[in-house]
């Protein structure tokens, strides 16, 4: 297994961007562990695509997953 990059979208309160990003990385890492995989999971890039409403941003994060 080589790993790869996940392209994940979310609508996030602008004050919660860092928390959302940390939660995405932690969630993917936990999914890998639940399937018996020892993987390195990290965010590669965050794109702030557009505003959806007051203080709500559409974000896209590229999450790199690779076996350790």
C-alpha cells in the first residue's frame, strides 16, 4: 500500500478553522488505526475557497496518508 492524498471539503466557522483541520487529521488517523493500519497522516494544503455566509468559510484540505 502506497498511501495517497485525500481532498476533503468542509463548511467551517472562521474562528474554528484550526480546530476543524486538527479534527480532520485526527479523524483520518483514527480510521486508519481502526483498520489496523499504522499510517502517517498530515495536512498538505488548505484552500479557503469562498464565504458561504457570515463567518462561514468553505475550506478544502489535502490530507496526505502514507504507511509508516
